[in-house]
C-alpha cells in the first residue's frame, strides 16, 4: 500500500510539473506542446516508461529515502519562442517552480492541521510535500535531459551550451551513477531540509 501511495503522489507531482512546462511554453509563443496534447493535467499524456514508472517504483520498493524521476520531455520548438535564448530557461524552470509552489501550499495546509488533523491525512500531506520538493530539486540538476540543463542553456554562452548538449547521450547514466553512489542523497537532503525550514518558518 505504501508503494502504491508513493507512486500515486509522484504521478500527481509529475502531472503538475509537465503541465507547467507546456503552459509556459505556450504563453511564450511555442504551441508545440499544446499541439502534441501535452497542455493537459492528464498524467497519461506525460508518462515515460523509465522515468515515470520503472525508476519511481524501484525506489519505492527498495525503500529509498525519496522517490524521484521524470516524465516524457515536453516538446519545445526553440524557433517558435519569442526570445529563444531567454525563454528556454523560463520553460525549463516552470516545472520545478510549479512543484515548489505546490509544496509551499501543502506546507501551509500542514501547518494549519498539524495539531488536530487526522494522522493519515498528515502523513499523506507530508509525503506529497517531500515528493514535490525532491522532484523540483532533482530536475534542477543541470544534466540533460533534466530541466536544469534547459535553464543552463538559456544562461550559458553558446560554446558552453554546446558542450552541455553533448552530454545528453550520457545523461541518464550519469544520473544513475550519482543516485547509487549516494552523491544525490548528500545534495538533495540538505537542500530539501532548507526549503522545508523556509516554507514552515520563514527565511532562516
């Protein structure tokens, strides 16, 4: 049951994440995602077999301290963006920011219910909070195909951006290595703890 709940909450977070990418791209002039049926909150439109199903389920079953993953990349046509260099960074940032916004809202609900809320509701909200925070932080890593690489492409000079794009074929392998060597764990947990502190208690 715990694995199923973790997976459902992850799908919810992914749905919000991908819709945000498509929404911002559409607002910035590129309707490609909308034309491909990705401007929707239907999770079936965003599922990636490895990143949305296999990896999260594997992490849940093995008792990993957090569940992370990714969806099918939202298609973006750089040429259709009004300001491609700047706008690709905004499109990349939209997903993680949407997850952080959802996490903030959940944190406020938790603050309100923390003394009187039903334990099962508090547990579900806490898990949804952590799922969204970790999804946002994981996707901000600047390694293709994650969103952090799109943000970096919008900020880096052309030569450096080209080098980053060259990593794309190795991106998944790099991420798996970082995950199973514990490097991601050592980065994401302190960052998540800081975000939770800010969300619950205000800036440190």
